[in-house]
């Protein structure tokens, strides 16, 4: 219980018998037993008062989960054949944001620098008279 073995327990009982005497020892043992029972009862009440709200929350979450699964099943049964493919489920995953347009990055090659975004060469660099 508290790491007390049989020899230590016998020593405690002998000391209690010497201190209290044979007439008061049974009364002391009875009151000690009542105190331990009261302590056990109080600790069980405390444990129950702490776990009761947690159990209520678990039950509520389980009920909500059942309601969601019932809603998903009834929505597909109650819909018409025309809009069955267009209706979204009750718990849909949000779509990702749209992709940003690609921005051309500057390049160090002269061929890439002389071309427009459409891939055609720039007119100013193709004319040999303007180079020099």
C-alpha cells in the first residue's frame, strides 16, 4: 500500500497497542476505517464531478457526428436525379486558391532578352544597320 511490509506493519500495531491500550485500540481502528472510507467516498465524488462534463462533451460530439452522417445520407436520397450531380456534400473541403499568373523572369541570354512574350524576335535587334 505505502511500501510497508509485514514486519513494519507488526511494529506499528505493537506501538499502537502500547500507546492506546487494549481498550481504546478497537475504537481507534474503527474511527480510522471510517475516516478512510469517507476519504475514499470524497475522492470518488471528486473524480465523478470532473469526468461527468467530459462524458457529456463526448456524447454531444458523438451525436453531432451521427447527425452529420445522417444528413449526408439523406441529402443524396432526397435529391432529384437532375440535381444529384450538382449538389455539394454538407461537409465539403474548401477549394484551393486560384493559381497566380506566371510572371516572366529576366534572363541573361541575349536571345531571351531580345524576344517579346509572344516568342517573336524584337525588330530593333534583328536589323544589322541599327547595331552599330
